C-alpha cells in the first residue's frame, strides 16, 4: 500500500510538471498579425484588408524568421467557385513540401520540436489568380525576429501557363487524375528556380491561356490589358509598381500562335513602351516559347529579334532577344515538367552569363 501511494504521488507530480510545462509553453506563444513588419512579402500583395494581406498571383511569397519550438500560420483560401483550393509551397530551413489548402481557414503547423530554435520560413503561392486569392491572417509563435530578407536583385517573369508552372507537378496527383490546377507548382517553375540560383527575389506576372495579342480558352483579354491590375483582371485594383526589377523576362506568344504575327508585333511594341514607363532602368529579355515546335519557334524567333532590333534603334540598349534551344512538353497538357523547368532555367542562366546582362 505504501509503495502504491508513493507511486501515485510520483505520477501526480509528473502529471503536474507536464501540465505546467505544457501550458507555460502555450502561454509563451503570441499571435502576430499578417501585416507585421517582420514578415517580408514579395509579389502583388494587397494590404488594404484588415491586417491580413491577400494575393492572387502565382509565385508570390512571404518569408520570416521565428524563434521557438512551435509555429502555426493561419491562411484563408478564397475557395473560388466554392471548390477550387489553392496550393502552397512551405519551406522551413530549406526543407520544402507542397501543400493543398483544405478549407476556407487553414491553420498550418510549420514546425514542432522539443526545444526552441531559430527557424527561417518561406511560403509561396503555387496556384494562379484564376484559382482565387490566399490571405495571410497571422502567425502564432513564441517570437518573430527582425531580419534582413530583401535580396540585392529582383527578377520579374511575365508570361502564360508556362511561367505559372501549370502542368508541371505530378508528385501528389498523377497527370490526368485531377483538375488542371492540381499540377501547378509556381515555386519550381523556371523563373523562381533561376532567381534562387542567382540569389535574387522573384515576381511572376502570369496567367494561363493569356497572350500578347490573342488569348486562348475563351479568355477575352490579353496581358497588356490586365498587367497593371493586382489580380490580373480588368476590374481589379491597380498595382503600384514600387518594386523595380533588375531584369524582366517576357515569355508570351504560345497562345497567340503565328497566324497574325503583324498584330502580335504591334501589340508587343506597345507593351514594351508600357513597361518602359514603369521600369525605366530594367533589362528586358524577350523570349520565345519553350513549348513551341520547330516551325513556330523559328517564326517567333525572327519576330522577336525584329522587335528587339527596332527598340535598339530607338535607343533602348537594355533589351535582348532569347530563343530556347529545347522544346519542353513532357508535363500535363504538353507543359514543361519541373525537371524541364530546371533545364529552361539553365538555358536562361547560360544566356545571362554570355550576354553579360547586368552584373548578376
């Protein structure tokens, strides 16, 4: 009996210690709103909604540093059409995983460990504006840390579904088994891969199906018409263009086709004029489509080279034409896979080095 009492007493002490420790740990966690200055946002985020920034564009991301043993982020999903869930890429201390949001409000455990440590977190929107916005409600953790996140360079990638990373990722859903947006992975598309390779920040200004002059799939607008809007819809709020990229890559033309190249060229020249107003010092790299077949690629290459030569004669010295060597169509609906996006990235990196664009 005496040993039983001692055992029960020991158990109660252990439970008391656990409860006190557990609740003390929980009490040490605070909630930091989504617009906290210690969170670094890159991309077309809208900060007008009650301390909770929202974003539509693919590839937009936030980074922050945390000290603690546990952290949770709360992200709202627009649930456009009542059923389309966004995907995000979660990267904690370099370890990356792709997640599908499951409800209108999602509490996502970032990490949970026995002891408090310093952690670096990046969260990237993998799906595009057509799937709706995500909204960062806030972060629950012991402490957010003031850190310098901004990189020396910023790269912007303007394009269509290729630039979005559409059709690239079958890691969680085999091609043909899910909806079209189930294969999105903007984080591993060629643009963000190139930016990370060169230690730069990135922005994706891209919409699946969009063209320079003619869009596909029933879309009634083109990129020059919606480029100034934060959500890439003509009725949306205007973007401020405060961030000035070092290099802007333009990859539009796959959806235009080659039937009306004169109209494509005219619209392209007008778009370059539009871009030069907001980015007076940026480099422009005008690219052929990496999905184009041999015939289309040759026509696009000749057209884009003519456009660049025309701009150069007008005195614009910070513009170049680039043509992909490969054709990348192994993914869903003949889009590039993640592995092929890496090959595209390597082509672009080699070109930048050869042409000595900027001082990257």
